């Protein structure tokens, strides 16, 4: 009976109506199967990009050498092992985890605020992190008495979280719409940018260079310990999102309907906002400002797979991870021997790609 | 069988009181109660209060249990007036969401059959895999009704569910709601602006005006020219058609007559 069901080639969000006498549940099963295939395709893309990312650098290796070094470290030359395991692997994995974290954070911000413009970047969380980092870089001011190595990321994290909480508290005020929240986010972006400019004005030449470099975002700051923290936050947040997959999908039907279907909308929104703030703030505090992923990753996922969170969430994570991993590849390929700041690459590649997707898409994503 | 009773129920938004002192006798499953009244009479607020979606004064009891304000009751399902959404979901998925909350990620055949049955009942199988954003206003209303029916609630609160439907669809949907209410012993509260539709399909009529309940009872007992003048400000005759059914004929505005 499945063979009677035709799915549209152009979009996976919809399928054609079932043929006369065919129950719609078979078409639904076919649609779910197709979405699993898309997820598998996205995973393969990510895997390919990840391997290429490991191949590229001042010394170029073949895919076979990379796979040998990964699967049998003791069996390859020491130089190859050190380059892959100690230098490139943390950076390549950081690209994957950061991309996935930012995309999931963006996806859930868009879901709970019911607005396609929501992302860590547009809500001012990234700008807040930059300001916190700049405080440490320019004045050496740490918001917590901790080891000097972690002053910058901790400052970035604390200011980003405080901003996220401020956004949440204000968004709960009476009469505040999701549009107001986005406007508030834009106002915060301008405020933190102005404060950042003020810090740069007072900064020494050396500190100014450090601030600018941090703001451009760089995966080369990655280390195994930073990767472990970022991955830990990402992995620990997933079960919560998975547990609320049905409720989060239902939020998109509107607050009244979601509440009527038994969902505690207010509480869910608070919990998700806190979690996504953490998810966005941690990677940004380690690798600097990386815009665009949190906005584009979910949009691509939504276009190819729809908004059923069981598929949308992993698709967003895979799309974000693949984009940042591919950006890492490009940042190393443009000029041999030179690694471009990652946020420049994500914007330069991502924007035209995103526009082409929007213009060629026959279905509205929002 | 489910029952619903309201005692001194009121709703206010800030300092603005939209509903106060609503008392009803026990309304029982198997009945269709049409809630009528002018715009902003408090019909939606009453539904939201019964569903537990807004805070308020007084007591709402479902089958003898007082409901916790601010928390939805699984047994009561509210269909809001505004059903426009921009979610990238199919109609089929949106109906699944109506009853699939929490629990497993996998969807059983029984759950899918439940959706198929609702689609068949409303004759909207052809919409199953259309995106929600592609639907017309009337189709959106049908899908929303499908979602509410799929929940199989004991109390169904339908807020102007037929306002965007053509005459044929209005008749079909209201007939279906009436049949299901009787078959499943479900209590249906439905707000409709077309008073003749309300009189035709409802077992009882509840009239709201001036933020209060002004009448509740069988259609032919309570719908009178005086009530219509008070609630809607119109001059109207009430005729009784075949089958003992009252029918309202509006002749003009009370204001113009004065």
C-alpha cells in the first residue's frame, strides 16, 4: 500500500493527499521515513566536511591518512598523530559542537518566541558576550575570582546569561509581544556595541587587537578542556529538549491551543529560555562571536524537514554543525597558510547560500 | 457522565471586568449549549475560564471537582477563535499534536487511525498533508475542529468555530458536533453569531450581556423580542417553524426606531 503514496520531490514538509481509499497514515509513515533519510544525508554531509577539515592545514593529509590516525593512532607516524589529535581534532570538533549548539539555541529561541528573527546574535546574547570578554581583555576585570586563563570566557558567559535573563524577565511583562522581545534584543545589540566601542576607545593597542580578534570568532582558541565543557552542556541539554519535543512543536500552534492541549506554556518557555541561553553563551564565550549559524541553521532545517521537533531539532543541530564545519574548511582553503576568522567566513558563505535557498524555495518556511 | 457548574464566575483583565457573577445550574454531557451575545460580551473569556486558561473569581466545577485556575483540564478542550498559524507543519501532524503530549516519540498505528477517523468524519482527508500556512480561513477552522475532536474531550468549548465556513460546511460541522455530543455524551459549549444556527442546533441557549449571564434555558423559552432588543439592540420577531423551532427575523435597529 505504501507504493501508492507519492511524496512531492520539492518539499518534505508536505506530501500529496493519499489516493482514494488509501488511509493517510501510510502517507505519514512514508513522510517520516523520508525525513529520517534526510537526517542521514545531513549526517553524511557533516561527516564529509569533518574529515576534510582534518585533512586541511599547513600540512595537507589524505583522507586515508586522517582515518588511519583517527582509528589507529599508534600505527601512524608521531607527527601525523600529534597534528591530528592535538591540533586539528579539538578545532574540528569544536566547529561541530559550536555549530550544533548555536543552531539548536536559535531553533528553540525561534520556537518559543514564535519569531523567525530570533537567534543568539539578534537577541543581543552574542553582543553581550563580546562586551563581557572585552572587559577582561581591556581592563583585566574578572566578574568572578577565577583562574586567569578563564577570565575571558567566564566574563563573556556571565554577561550573556544576565542578558538572556533580562530578556526573559522583560518578555514576561504584561502586554509584551514576541515582536517587542525582538526589538528589545536589537536595542541590546546596539547598547552592547556602543559599550564595546567605548572599551575599545580606552584600550591599549595590544588589548584592542585582542578584542577585535575575539569578536571575529576563532576556532583556533579551542582546546580539549573547552571542547569538553561545550560538549557537556550540549549533550546534557538534549534530553530536556527531546522530552519536550511534542510540547515544543505544539507551541507553534499558538499559546491558547498549546495551553488547551495541556501544556504549561509559561513554565516551558522559561525553562527553554534559560537552557538555550546557556547553550548559546558557552560556545560563544570560548570561541568568540560567531553570528548567523543560530539564524540560518534552523531555517535550513525547517525548509527541508518541517517543524516536528523530533526531526527539526536534530536537523537544526546537523545543519548548524555542517555549516560551521564547512566554514572552517573554507577559512583554511582561501589562502594557503592563513586561517580566516570564522565569523567572516560564515557570513560571506552563509548569506548568499541562505538567500539562494529562500529564493528557490517554493514553500514558505514561515 | 460529565457535568459542568459555574458559581459566581468572573474574569477581569487588569482593572477591566469582562465577566462577573455567572451562575449556572449543572449542565450535563450530551447537551449542546449555544453561548450567544454581542461582541465583547465575554463569551471567549468564559470559555477560557472554564478551560482553566485564565484566572478569575468564582468556582468552575467539572463533574463535582473544582478546577485549578491557570491550569488546563484534560477533560475540557477549548478551540480558540483565532486559528491562524505560520508553523511549517502538515494538517495531519497538527491533529496528532492535539492528543500526543509527553510520552514516547514513536507514533502507534492506533493513534494514526484516530487521526484518519477524524479526517474522515469531517471529510477533510484531502487536506491531510497540506501545510497549515496554505489553508484558507474555513479550512483552518475545520482543522482546528478536527484537532479538538481528536482529543476526545468530555467538554468541548468551541469559540465561533463556523465563522469562516460556507453555509454547507456550517450545517455539516454543527450537525456533526450535535451528533457527537449525543453519541459520546459530551457537553458542548459553542459560541455562534448566527442566532438562527444557534437556535437550530443547540439544546440550550446561554445569553451573555453587560458582562453577565442574562438567560439560560431552552431556545424557545428564552429567546424573545425583548431579550434580543436588550442584548443586540435590534427589533426582531420570533417565529416558531415546523418542528417547534424558533426562528428570529430581524426588522431593524432599536436605536433607529427610537
